[in-house]
């Protein structure tokens, strides 16, 4: 698998992501997933930040409604449920391991950073640690690319098909 195509990042995208995060966006290299209204939902972040810090999280969930929904799932202990599924389901486990390999290939297709070699995100390939990262990967790479991310998105109260964006106060130009 090769890295999914990213939309080019615009100044408007950076302004929206900064508003979504409540802080300046850092080292955004593309927008792999958008809301139906066009606002960024997931950003792709450089594998090495401008200050030299390794950054393993290529796919970063920025949309506030999506983030809140995934936070709710984490607080409701769905990660424990998904971890148990991994232990019991060979097909799910194989898909999750493939998701890990694909994530690494996506990131290394941009830049190989030796300090984070072999580390993907969200606990892959054996643990379920961060549903935000797993859902961001699933949204970026498409259905079936990350089975745990797909499960989380299916149980989330947020949907990528429904706009829940706020007015970020950024003109559409």
C-alpha cells in the first residue's frame, strides 16, 4: 500500500486547524480527510517537526466534534472491548497488524525517522491505546484500512457524513 493522497494544505486550512486545536497548527503537510463542508478533519503531520523532534503520529484528528466523540468512547472503556476483540479474533488481529505496517509505510514514504522506526500510532499492532489516532488513520486511508479505527467510527456519535463544524471565523477565500 502507498500513502493515501493528501489534499494540499492551504493557509485557510492552517487557520481552521489552529482554531480547531486552540493553538497554532504545527508542521501540517497535508489534509488526508475533510468534513463534508470542506474543513479539515484529519491533518497529516511531518514525521519530524521543524525543531527536530520525531513525531510518530502522521494522521492527527483535528475536528472538535470527532475528537469529542472519540474521547467519549475512550471514557466509556471501549478500548478494553476492542483489546478483547483483538485477543479473540484472528482476522481482526491480522487486519490490525496490516494497518500498523501500512501506517509505517505511509509515514516512511514521507520521511524515515530512525528514532521512531517500528512505532506507528494508537497502540498498533498489539494494543488499543488511542482511538483518536486509529480513527484518524481509518478516515485518512479509507474503510477497511484500520479495523479498530473502523469499529470506533461505527460506534461514535459523530459521523464524517454530517457537518458539525462551527463558524471558525475564517473567510472562504
